[in-house]
């Protein structure tokens, strides 16, 4: 249920600007929506961080996941508070780099998790990882087609991160 709520909130926030030509950052720049988008991004980063932490607790790994997850959460929150504008000043660059690095890192964490899960529970791995792989491929294809990050890509990103988490929960792994 939480996954559907997050997806619906994402759709609601993204729809406040052009889905094709803008992204959630554009909504973040609208003064009347700024606080709500910041709250959403903080909750989203904490949710992704918590779920990722739960994943890594279930497998044997030497990956320094606790520290890295905290850094990713921190970067997403810094990105939410960093004011973006078209001038390319320091805060704009900070926003872009922090948001991009945290979003990519959560995908990388899921890939690392599934690569380890392959050795510990191959049946579960083989039933879920192909979905993650295809969704990542679809994200990359959309990025090539659109040539920039827009709300469609951000919505597919949310689905890409959350679908494997949902399927793992459905299989009583989380």
C-alpha cells in the first residue's frame, strides 16, 4: 500500500508541471509547492534508505552499506534544499549533483543486493532481477530519447526502485 501511495504522490507532484518538458525540480521552484516537494523528497529518501538498509541486513556482504545509504539520504535531502536556477550557480550545481548521485546510488545498491542474492537465493533473484534490469534499460532508453530528465523519467525511476522492493516484500523477504 505504501508503494502505491508514494507512486500516487509522485504522479500528483509531477503533474504540477509539464510531464514532458519539466521535472520535479520545476515543481520545487514553484513557491506554493516548494515545502510539499521538500517534505516529499525527505520522506522518499528516508523510505528508500530504510528499505535499502533492510535489504542489506538480509544478505552477507562486506559492502559498507550503512555508511553509503546514509550518504545517499543526505545527498537527496541536500539536493531538495538546494535552490536550482538556470544560471548554473553553485546551488544549482549542488542540486543537480546531489539529486543525481543519490538517485543513481539507490539503483546501484539494488543491483549490488541482487548480485549477492543470486548466490544466496537464486530462485528469488531470478524471479525479480529481470524486472529491475528491464526497467533500468527502459530508463536509459527514455533518457536517450528525451535527451534530458523529465517527469516521465522520474516516475519510471520511482517504479524501477520500488517494484523490486515490493516484489521482495510480497515474497516475504523484507
